[in-house]
C-alpha cells in the first residue's frame, strides 16, 4: 500500500495551502459584507419606523400654556397684573372638569397649513364641538372663561372665549370683555380688538349699549372709535344712538368714523336728520364717505334731497360717487327722481358707466330707456 501512494510534491502542497487561504478569505469577506448589510438595515429601520406609543414621552398635563413655551408671536395676559389673582386658582371640581375639556379641544383645534384634508376635517369638527361646549355654559362659568381668556396664548382660541362671553352677556362678562379690550389696545392687537368689540355688540343689552356709547365718544379710545360706532349700528338699540351718528358725521379723527356714522343714519335715520346729513355731504371731501352719506340719504328716502343728489350726479369729479348718486335716486323713487335719471341717461357728457347705471335704475322703476 505504501508503495502505491504517490508522494505530494512541495509545489502541490503550496498550491493547496494557497487555495485554502483564498477560500477562507472569501468566506470572511462574505461574512463581513452580510454583517455590514444587517447593521445598515437596522440603522435605516431605526430612523424610519415610528415610535410605539409606549416609547413616546408622556403627554403633558392639561394646563394653560404661558408665554414661556408658547408658539412664536403668541402671548397672553399672564403677568400683566401680578397682584391680580387668577380665577383659575380656585376652581371647583366641576369647573376643573370643564376646563380640562376646553383645554383638550384647544389642543385639537390647532391648525397648520401642512395638514392634509382628513386632519383638517378633524380640526373643523373639534372646533364645532368646542363651540357647542362653550354655548352650553352659563353665568356661573364666566369667571372660568375670563380666567382662560387671560392665560390662553393662542389668539384663535381666545376668539372662542370672546364669543362665549358675548353670548352669556352678564355684567361680569361685559367687565371681562372691557378689560380684555384695554389689554388688546395696549398690545396693539388690532384684529383681536375687532373680535372683542364684536362680542360686546353681540351682548345687545342696555349695559353693553351704554359701554359702546361711552367708548364711541371717549378720547381715550379714539383710535378704535369707528369700530365702536359700527357696533352701535348693529344692535337693536341703533336708533337710540342717532345723536352719536349725527355728531360724528363730521368727526375729523378718521374717515372711517364718518363712514360708520353715515351707515348708522342709513339704518336708523329719519326725516328729522336729513338736514344735518345733507350739510355733512356738502362739507365732506372724502369720496368714500360721500358715497356712504349718499347711501344714508337713500335710506331715508326724502324727496327734498333730490336736487342735491342730482347736482352731485351732474358735477362730482369721482365716477363712483356719481354712480352712488344714481342708486340714491333709485331708492328715493318718485317723479323727480325719474326725471333726474332720464336726464343722466340722455346726457352725452356723462361717462358711459353712469348712463348704463341710470338705464338699469330706470328699468327697475319700470321705465323703459
């Protein structure tokens, strides 16, 4: 047997050794590649797989957010009066439960431009639910609403609270709205001033009417006078503010004040105010206000105003004011108004838009061109 075995040469032994080393190197390389791929896959998975609810940091307690951790630009009234004790410090268990529910809705109603349609729908539904909850509250909840209003940093959420206080409308609610107005005015939050005054107007009680009257004439609130005058025109007591409208028809603080006063005359004026309205029209230089005063004359519908209106129709330099004069004549009606409209229609010197407007007015009066 030994004689039959062929001895291995040194060359063959070396080749086998090299082959084994090569195969071993390939196997090691394969193992390293596979290990690297597994590691890379784990890293990618850890970046893309969302955390399970148990891994997310616990949701914060439902507390009113302060300015220190509010969104950029947000602010509340916290700290504006350090000596004042918040109504939220002494809530009963029932009020605490309501506050928690309101805070939950506040979190759900946060809007973001990046939201998709389904998320936006949920936000809209949450806002409806919030409105329904706030609408169910009564006078016993005013202190809670005022406390939330003082500490809520989000201006959209504050609008919900303002409307809720306006719906309740007690003297306590009015006091909270007035205080909030002064804060908004001091902070120059013009949009929120509007919503606060709207809430005051919505109350529509004798006390809210007194507040609106006082603030419409006060020098301290002159920057927002036009808003208070506008609020007066919207209430059921608008006619009781005729003296204010008459006085402010010539107010020089801002043209919008005169515009709102003219609108007040339109909805609540009577024949006894026509003279003062006509005087204001002749003294007014702002075309927007002139058009509003013409609207007031049209609202009262006194035929004695036709000569003045017709003169404006023929002579005013502003096209839109002439068109307003045509519409005023349409409102007044009568033979003299029809004659003035026919004259404008047949006047070749009139702008075509004025003539077209006169033709439409005559058509509405049943007169063919």
